[in-house]
């Protein structure tokens, strides 16, 4: 009997849904859902739970959040400590009134899906794609659709028979050659076409890399705050996410080593960190590469929006410093052309190219051959570089207009700094504004008034370090910035009354 108790399987809480937009604090949400399970009998007396660190990683929150939830349940008598450490469910009278659960919308979760996918599907994340302030949306109004349509017609009317029947999973050779040339010209990244695997975008590339590199339970460093959609792919592959703070110099490598010295993979956005917009300094980059080399760790570099630099100086990619072939570089055409194109690429170390190609063939064979051929011609004829040069100028003007408007209308509430790259800015809350409201409350107030913005806090896995708003300007017309920010100032100013 004694042995059976110690060998009892410890319970995970990975299927639990946490609503970060809710006014109910995370510890109270966890406590409420555990309390409900205990009273309903789904968590019977004697049930033992995984350690607080493991549960925190599963739920994507800090360990302190989990410990705070447990303290609530300890005080109420629902949990008890085990003699040799750990937490278990105490004996509870089931005739007690069941308190109302924290409102969680699970109507969209149906069917016998895994707990891991329940947690992913149930995760709420505001993308605000249709907003003037969407941080990831490019402006397609000036895209050369005439040239693109002509090339699509030519490709469809005169298809290559080999490509119709047996296109390589690595992608069309002509497109891989054009991508290599493009990266050399735009990013200063020297690579061979044979190092490139064409994908269906960054999400597809990250999903492929995660599934092929990671085993269930492998630890992965992710930036804190960071790109939530990248976290989804990693979680779907069974990874344990380890949030590593980002400061003014980028990813804090020393803290990552302290938190997860046996990590298998690191995912970073070094040239233009999302969402803070910080560029990782050279010292940090070399520190990261050195540690990865010495500890057999792989690095995925998401070169997020780095084509849109607003200054003359180019921020070199991490891959360009990689001498030991540790970095896997991801790029996409979604922002520089259009999101619906669904074409991107991986620049991989030579040892990975054949493996990724075989893996791609097992998952979805290859991307559209017609789209690849048209894109190769579009690049070869110079249309992409011309469009990119035009959009750099437009986006730089929009960034400046947004910053000027914020400085004019909200000088005491929001602070912004220019980013050399990208399609968004982060407006950090002043202490004065933080004393009046959270960024999630501000986002709700603004949305109710027709201004749809993202709260910075939704990009945190742990208790938010930063409070602010993520403001995209890809779709924002420069002449509209003063009017919209003036409206924002009026709404936030009125909220203090």
C-alpha cells in the first residue's frame, strides 16, 4: 500500500484554460477551477499534482502564480502537503455548495482532442487584424497586383510538367536561388540555394522545426515577453516553454542558463524583438552562440520584419555570425507581399536540409508550385525589391507620424522610442497611467470606442514586466495618426474620472 501511494501518477493541469484578458487574477482563476474539480469529484481526495514549476510551464505562467493559487486552496482546506513534498487533494465533504466557476468560454472546444490542443485552442489572443493599429498587417494597397497577376497567369497557362507531378519538398530550385540572392542583397546573409527549404510561412517553418528537433518535454527558451504564435507551435510539439527575460540588450542569456541549463532549443527574434522592438547587441549574440555551441543547443532565428529598416544601417542577422552551424533562420514573404501568399523559407545548416526536406514531404509534401514559380519570376524581374524600397519609405513616414501624434497628445501617459525596423511600436505606460489602469483595461476601453489595439501584457508568459500598448502602423495612414491618437487620449483621460 505504501509503495502504491508513492508510485501514484501525478496529475497535470495542462488542459486548464487561463483567460489573461479577464479581470480575475490568474491565481484566482487556477484556484477556482481546481476547487470546482475537487467539489465535483473529478479531482478526488489523495490526487497528487505535478510540481509547481512543471505546472507553471504547462499553463504558461510563473511559478509564483501557481504557488499563490495553492496557498488559497491550502487556506480553504482543499489541499494538503505530502510528507515528502508535493501537494495532494484533501478530503472534502461533497455536499458543500459548489461555487460558480470562473467564466471561461469553451464552446469552441469540442470532440476528443488532446489536453495539449485543448489548452491551445482555448487560449485567447487578440490579433486585431482588421485594425488600423494591427502590429503585423502590411499595407497591400500599393502592391503591384498587375505584374503579379500576369506572372500567375503565365505560370498557370504554361506549367512545367515535372513541377506539376514531382516538385521537390525543398521547393523550386529557381525560387531557392532567388531567395539566396535576395537575402544577400537585403539582409547581408550569404547562403547557398542548397541551404534553403521553401515553407508555407514562418508558422509552418517553426512547426516543422519544432516537430523534427524536439521530443516531448524538451525545454525551449522563449523570449519574455515574446511572440505568442511561436509559443503555440512549440507547445503543440510537446515542448516545455522556459520564459527568458528580455532587457535593453535583448535576450538575457545568463538568466536563460540559470533557468534551463539543459534546454534543447532557443527561439529568438534578435534583429527586431517582438514585441519590444529591441535589437540584440553583438556581445549578447556572441554569448548566445558560444553557449549554444558548447552545449549542443539549436537556435531558431525568426528574422521578424527585418526587411523594413527605416535607417541606413543594416542590423546583421544572427545567422551571419554563426560559424558552427547552430542557427536555423526563418523568413517569410507574408509581410513584404501579402499574408495570404503563404510562402516562406528556412535557411538551415547543411546537416538539416535533407532532414527538413524529408520531414516536409511527410507533413504536407510541398507548397504550391504555381505560387513558387510566379514568385521566382517576380523576384527575378526585380518587382519585389522595387516594392520593398517603396514600402520602406511609406512605413518610415507612418512610424514618424504615429510617434509625433503620441508625443503631442499623450506625453504624460505613453512613452515611445523609434525602432530602426518593423511595422509596429510599443507605447509603454507611464507610472501615472499604470496607477489608473492596466493595459488590458485600456485596450478594452479603446476597443469599445472603436480603437482596436493590443495590450502588451498578453505577450507575457509570467506576471507582466511591462505595461503598454502594441501599436502597428502598417495599415495606418500618416494623415490619420493625429485624429486617432487624439481620440485615444480623450478616452484614456476620461477613464480616470
